[in-house]
C-alpha cells in the first residue's frame, strides 16, 4: 500500500522519501518512481526505533529544506491466532510497529513541522480500530491506539498548524494480505461482508491519503477517514 | 454553502443544477457560474415535497440524460437557540421536514434515477448528505437540528448498505462551525464568534469552500471505495 501512496504522491509532484525495512522492495519502488519522472529516494527505517526517526527526519529536512507530510503507513498483522492463544511476544512486536511506530513518527515529524510552519500527518489505522475483529489481539489493539492517539495529536498539534488524521481501510489486496487474497473462499467471504462487493485496491486508499495531505482538506483534523466499501456502515 | 459547492463542481467541469426555495439567490449563483464559463441552472425545489423531487429529477434526466451526483445540502435551524423545553412541535416538524425528510426524499428519488441512468460496473452514482458535528456529539442549544442531523447520519449508513449493490455510494459530511449566510447571526457577533473559534482546535471558523472540497472529493472517482462514511470537516472539534 505504501508503494501505491508513494507513486501517487510523486505523480502529484511531491518529493517522496520511501522508508521501510524491506530494503530491496523499497529501493525498487523509489527507482520506478524516478524512472517515470518522479522524485523519490529510499531510506531504511525501523519505525519502532526512535533513533531511526531522528536520523531520517534530520536528513530529509537537510536535503529538502522541510517536511510537509508524513504518512505513517508501516503495519504488521501479527497472525490470526485467537486472542486466548496470542503470545506476549507477538503482542509486543505488533504494538511496537503499529502503535509505537505511529507515535514516534508523529512526534519527530511534528517537531520538524513546527519549525517550518505546519504540515499534515496521516496515520493508517484500520476498520479494526473502529469495530471488533474476528481474530487477532494486538492488531485491533494497535489500530485502536492509532485512532485515539491521532485525535490527541490533532488537538495538541492544531496550534502549530499541523493536521493529524487517521485512515481506516477495509479489506485491501496488498502483498501483505496476499495469503488471504490467494484463497478464493476467503476472498468471497470478505466480498460478502463488503457492501460495495469488491476488495479494495491500494490506490483506493492512496487517493484518500493524498486528499488528507493536500490543502483541499485544510480544515480536517482528528477525523476518521473510513475507506471500507461500507463495511462499518452496517 | 450550497453556492460554494455549486461553484466548485462547475469549476471541475460538472453540469450543475442548483435547487433552493430562495429563487432570487439561486438564479444569481447560476448566472455567476455561467458568466465565468461554467454550466449551471437554477430550479425551484422544496426538498420536503416528493413530487417536486420527482419533477426536478425527471427534468434533469430529460435535459441531460443522467444524474451522477446528488448533494443533499438544504438545511435550516429552528431559529431559536433555546433549551429543549422551549421548542414547539411546529419548530420540530419544520426542521425535520427540511433536514431529514428532505434528505430521505433526495436520496430516494436520486437513487431511483441513478439506477435508471448511470449505474454500471464502471461508473456508479454518488449521494452526499450534509449532516453536522451535531449529528455526532451533543449540541449546547437547539433541539430539532441535532435530531435531524443524527437522522441524516444513520439514514446515510442505511442507504449506503442498501444502495451498494447498485454501485451508488452514499456518505455524510459533518461540518463544524462554518461562516455561511445562514450562520450570520452567530458569525457576526464578535463574542459568539470568538467562543466558536475557541472551541475549534484549528483556531479558525471554516469556510464554505472547506466543506465544498470534501463534497467534491466524495463525488469523484478518487473516493469510489468510500460509502457509508462520516466525512468530518470540523477543524478538530469532535476529536476533543
């Protein structure tokens, strides 16, 4: 999903810093963007490392002058074990990436944005930050954390002209969900649960993320941007 | 606010049919849009009257062949900022008729037309219902207004679920405090205005354009996976 967002932002003229722990895939996305006339570079970043964040933001501001937008997109699933079978190790790992990562990204981006006069931070939550998930434990907890943390950040950072919103995708066809999307029975079940009757593409989400980054949404902060084909409207 | 939406849709290339009961104003906005190169016409429509909706939508179909987007924007306050106990049943009925029944009828008649004229795998219809932050959280004054806006919120979700098989999307928009002619009594009073700014984390009153951009987004193909969502444009009020 991050790849689709990076491409769309680059198409709209943004200078994009792609960050991930999957160095090969990340570098490839940046290369493709540059090849098609956009401007992107890849930086290796473990989002749960504060030192990593300090470094990437410092380097970005040094290279590009300022940071306008941060998309906290990194997320891991943690498997679909039932709550009662979920281990503390798995819990810690998912919380570290999905929740702590969003906290650290928001914190360090906001410090940079304060200096340059404002910005927009977009945190990817999930429908499972809104309604109960049928399996897992840490994933829904982490996504709920993103939802509430986003609202607190929105209130606290509004005086600095920094907007913070959460995005809540439904079922999306991404490499990360590939194992589900490869199973026709699972796909059918997910489609049946989605009023619009189809699985989302990464682009469906990327458009919303882009909208929240633009001046067209300059009066939106602390809101929940739900892009779920109607799942949570049921 | 409807005027800003009409202008923005026209700028984006839409053929706009403006409707209202304020004929003079409606004609003026349509003429302004036409003068600046857009396509807009004004037609009188009392949104709480089903036969007028039928007539309007029938006219749109005859004239343009199809209906892609309906923005149910018409809304009124009761005009009293009193306590609940001060409201009469007449106040209630009048506000509900425009704000809630109007949205029901616009969605119903609009969706029927979309089913006939635009629904397909490639391009569906989009209905955008303007609710309010007071469809989400408690309002300090007013009684019928928040009730009507809560009705819009829940009705929108039901409509989204029911119309999804036809590829018709239905979303609600929840503005915070917006500087519109209708809110002039509040916005022109420096003390009231300061209090509203104070309650808004972003620290300013919204403009009609702030809301219009969100509505255009929901009408566009960029939001084809959004339905039944609450699009909150409130400067952070309800995040508190």
